[in-house]
C-alpha cells in the first residue's frame, strides 16, 4: 500500500505492459478521491514505465481535509479511445506530527505586589466646654506671680 505524506512530493512508478498501441499514444492520470472530491495527476511514460508526480497535498487541499486516512486511488489510461484502469488500490494519507496551541486564559502577574496606601481625610472637630472657673484661676495665678516680681523689683 502506498503512503503519502501531506508535506512531501511523491514520485510513483508503475511497470507497464502495452500491446496493440504505441506507448507514446497513451494518455492518462492517477486519481485520488478524498471527501468526495477527485484529484487527478497527469502521467508520463518514461523508459517503459508510467510515472506520476504527486505534489505535496497540503499545497492545494485544505488542512481540515487532510486527516490521516485511507483513500481510494486509481490509474486511468486512454488508449485508442478506450479507457482502461490497470491499477486500483487504497493510499494512506499521513500527516506529520502536529502541535497546536490555543490560548485558554490570560493572567497579569506582577513581580512584586505594591503596598496599598489608603488616605482618609475626615476632619476632626474638637469641642471643648470652657470652664470659666479654671480660666479665672489661671488668670489669678499669672497676676499674683507678676505682682511678687514687681514687689521684688520695686
């Protein structure tokens, strides 16, 4: 069974036995059927062999369609207005290792968390009751201390 890597070109050769027609009069193609779509690749006849060059499949087939799978393939030849299928088989489509990353979450990380500063500006109102007796005593003390000083000076 033939294996095709979706990223690589592949050159296939088939031995051919032809009778009743000249090899240069042969025309044809190799067909691969993938997801109900038929892809055709022209043949060449070189040194008595049928040669088919298959380009990298991912160059012209959507990636979603290139799942690893087994597909049908055939070689169709037209000789003297007659269509002949001398070869049919399955081909394995191989995908190389594939890694796909999808972002699921984003987080912001700070190296060092900054200190939190909280400023409160509530004015303080101090209400004090004035005690008239205390004020009178303070005034009297000051007056008495000045009078003692005045007597000593006088």
